């Protein structure tokens, strides 16, 4: 499912994986509903993990972004640091390594297999993490 307005979860904002993608999803959904493949999961999954890591509420972050639509992702991240916490470089490194490898030999492995099967990507042995799966799934036309 091609989603050109969403950046890859691999892309970093302020050194943090997935944050920019979460911002993109909020903006895109405000402009035009993203549908059943995205909306029920907004604020959950990776969005929820990022917000939990920063100790902010997803709903507060979303509201801040929608009240300030011209804000950059970096400005919204700075807001998150001020209203939650500013992790140090080692914490960001550990979080990034965890989130980028999610689905590889962990509790999400079965879910990854299921997602690949239901989206026609079961043949892709090179997709061993959820981030890789998301990128491959969204690049298809």
C-alpha cells in the first residue's frame, strides 16, 4: 500500500527513529482519513512506544501538532522533550536499536509472519523486522 506522504520508520528526527513517521501520520490523517490500515493503530504500536519512551501522551502530542500545523517535526520533538523527558544519547541509542529490530526473534516475530502472509509478502525472506516490512509494504503500488 503506497503511502508517499509517510516517511520510513527508519528515518530519524532528532536522532530518534519513527518520530517523524508518527508526525506524518497525524498530519496525513487530519487532512484525509488514512483508513482502517492506519487509524485504529495510531497512538499504539510504535507510536505508543515512542510516546512512552518520551513520557508524553500521544493525544497531547497530536493536539499540539494540530494546533500548530506549521511546526516542524523537530519543533514538535522539542515540545515533547519539554513536556515529557529528554533522554540522553545512550537511552536513545538503546531505544533505537530495540525499535529498529522489533520483529526479529522476539515477541513480534509471529505477528510479522502473519502481516507478511496477509499482505502478499510471505516470500520476502529479507523482511526480518517490522520496520523492513513497513517499508516494503508501503513501497508496493
